């Protein structure tokens, strides 16, 4: 009886699949490679071979997609978006990825996001650029609202509110804690904008904790884009404040090249000195032979100047390569002002034979620090199918 039940279940699943799945929609890809590497460890004087292989089968029943429903045709309308769902299976396994849900209620130019709960945060100057001032609040649920073209075209007012806890459950929001955000945004020419945002915490009808306030402005002309921004965390008694000030610009040099620079200043509310950090990044991507925009040089250079008003340290990272006729010499190196670590990789990659990538390289995790590593020399030959 149990075997009959299992067989019936399997047939039912196959029947449902045949009814719901379009065979023309199902796609698969197979990939694999094998690698033979001859290596020499300079420190341990070890010479030897290493072999490895990889293989995978990927079946896509439902490709990554998003769907929406709700058309702007009336003064009042509802909108729902189901985003980023898919069903893919590989050799490692796989299960359907359920979509994320966003729903909005539109009342003319006013929209109310009824799901999901908004994130309330004032943090325009990113931590990666040296920012350290931010005010944010988390909660159980709430809503966001936005009114486009308020009074004049291009002026958007918006806001959000969330409760610290829910009205139900073991830990209810009995102290009536809420976080509130208000935002103003003005559109400018060339996709520019000016935006200001404020956030505050309210408990039992009284404001508590720090006040978050910040802003950002984007300007662009031709290939140049500039941004100025700030964050401030104002103490509850309004007697002191922490500030982050930031500015950056990006210049599209042409083709696949761009130059970016940023300058960030953190001003603490106490007697401590300000901290100034700067970063310059140059990126350029090589374009292979045969392309009409052929360009053999690829580069990524990043220079960081940290704490310019204090200890004054710097970091440099360089990736450089030259691609011509299937031969690509390359070098990757990181340097610091303290000289405490210096990883280095240098070599050449050859792809002149179909399906074969041959790489000869020297690499060391640290050539300058206290724990210097003499490095490893390898000759790797990889045959791939994809």
C-alpha cells in the first residue's frame, strides 16, 4: 500500500509539472573545468603538482523575474510588485526563491507604501568613505508616504513612521514608541537633486534620544558628476552635535575609464579634533582584440589618505594588466605608509588556444611585514567548458 501511495504521489507531481511548466521555458547549462598546476614554494623549497576539477549542471525552471499589477488610470489605485523570484537547480541543490513584496496605495500624487516596513535612517556619508555619524531606528512595522510634484513640479515631500514593537504578542508596544522621518527633495537639471531628511524618536508622546538631520545634493554636467552631503547627530539637549561632511566627484574619461575622488570630514561634538579622510580611484577596463573599441590596458588604482589632520597615513592598491593577442601580463600590489604588509601578485595569462587558460605567476601574501612570506611560483593550465 505504501509503495502504491508513493508511486501515485510521484505521478501526480509529474502530471502537475507537465500541466504548469512550458518545456520551452526550461533551460539548462552545463559547465566544467580541470586544472593542472605545477608549483614551487620558495620558503619550504617544495615542488609538486596539484590537480583539480569542477563540474556543474544548472537547470532554470523559472528565470529571475519580477511582476507588477496596478495601472495608473484613476485617482485612487492599488499597486503590488513581486520582485526577484526564480527557481534554479544546480548540482549543489536549489529551491524556489519566493519574491519580495511591495504594495502601495495611490491617491493622486500621494502614494502610501503599505508593505514592507520602512527603514528610518539618516546616513548620507558612507562609512567606507570615513563617515561615522548616523542616526537610525528599527521597528516592527509601519508605512512610508510620498507626495510628488508638491506645489511645484520637481518638489517631493515624503516621510515614514514605524512603531518600536507590535500591538500584539508577548512584548507589546505598551510605551507607545515610534520613529518618524520627514524628507524634502527637489529635482534639478541633468538628473541632479537636492534632498534634506530629518528623523526623531517619540516615546509616550515625548521626543527622546538624538535628532538625526542630513542632506545630499547631486550635480552633473557632461561626464562630470559631483555630490555634496552631510549628516549630523544632535544631542537630545541640543547642546552638542556630531557632524560628517562629504564631497565626491566622478569623471567619465571616456570608453571604460573613470576617475573618482572623495573628501570626508568627521567633526565630533566634544573636544576631539576633526578627522579628515580622502580617497581617489581610477578604473579602466581592457577591451579584447577584435572589438571596434579595442583597448589593451586595464587598470584599477585606489589611493586612500587617512586622518590627514592627525597621524596622516596612506594606503595604495594597484591592479594593472595589458591584453593583446590573447596574452595578458598583470600585476597586483598593495602598499601602506606603515610598510607593515605588502601583498604582491605578478604574472602572465595566456588564452590563445580555445578552452585553455595558461597562467604563470608569482604571489606572496606579504613581502614587507614582520611575517614575510617569500612566496609561491605556479604554472596553471585550465581547460574549461561553459
